[in-house]
C-alpha cells in the first residue's frame, strides 16, 4: 500500500510541476502580448495625431488656394473673402447669444 501511495504522490508531484511550467509559460506569453498591445496602442495614437495634423494642413492649404488670386480675378477673391467674413461674424453672433 505504501508503494502505491508513494507512486500516486510522485504522479501528483509531476503533474503539479507540469502545471506550474505551463502556468509560467502562459504568464510569459500574456506579458509579451500586453507589451505588444501597448506598443501598438502607442503607434496608433501617434498615427492619429499625425492624421489630425495632416488634416489640419490640408484644410489650411485648401483655404490658402481658395484665397489665391487666379489669373488676376480679384473680384472673385474679394467675394470669397466677404463670404468668409460673413460666416465668421455669424459664428461670433451665435457664440455671443
């Protein structure tokens, strides 16, 4: 009976060791995955900021090209500027209310 008990105890010990090794492996894999996720999130945030900056630059360039006098068409440019000023005044009035 003691041989059988000793054998079972050794089997349980071996299985416990195997489970501990698997646990450490899973924890290591999880930690590495969390690091990769953190790195990917940082890259994503950086990309979002870059997209915002580029979008702003595109808007500025659109406005600059709209304000540019093409072929001496000063009247068209004045009209466009007048509309922009009117829109700005409208927004200011709405904010003042």
